[in-house]
C-alpha cells in the first residue's frame, strides 16, 4: 500500500537517497537542498510516498517560481523533481505523487504549474507545451517545457517568461 504525506525532517536523508538512486547523481539532491533553504519552498508541497506506511519510496517537490508579464509578476509553481526508487518505477507511484501534488497545490490557491519533463509523460496530467500558453522560459527545450492550469483559464490573456529562482541554476 502506498500513502502520500508531507515530508518530515526525519525523512530528509531518505529523500536524498531516493533522489540519488532515481537520477544517478547529485543535481537533484543539490536542487532540493537549495530550495528548502529558500523563500520559494512550500512545505505543504514537499511530499513523500510511503510503502506500507513506513518506507519512503518516492518524492515530489513543487516550489514557487514567477511568471513575469508586461503588467505584473505572477506566482506559480515548478514541479521538480519527482522521483521513485528504481525498483518500484512503473508501478504508478510517480503518477500518484503528481496527482496528489496538483490537488494540494490547487487547494492552496495556486493557479498553474510548470515542468521541464518528458513530453510523452506529463500531458496525461493536463500539461501542455508552455509555448501554447504564450510562456517562455530559460530553457531551449521545445515541447518538454510544459505548463498546467490548476484553475480553468488561469493563463488566459497572459503572456510572459517563467523565471526560476537561483536554486535551479538557470
């Protein structure tokens, strides 16, 4: 049985291990550490998936970013990273984390989420290429740079650039 809950301080080391195993490096570990130290961290959107209510096997983080328009700066969210231990990948745990994260973000009043991810995976959750919503970003990633409206028409008549905090290194 898989349960999703907010991370706790005692989960931090296991989360970092999940990230290392899932991504095979330190980039995502560093990203999470830097975001946790920043004003962009939203504790309610740092989630772990527990196997049998005790062992963390997955993790997702949604943190605040900005969409800069001609008129104003809008607060939005970045989905990065989402990770599942390799031996349980393909079991739906990542999808469960994404769905739960979107639901929690919506309940907190956020209106949109951006992701840089696989263009064949994220559309099943409602993500579309950011360019279709008149958004650009710091990446030359084409359709892999995507956005999802959490509230219908939240990006209607909005055009701008997604600005990431320095924790993202862009």
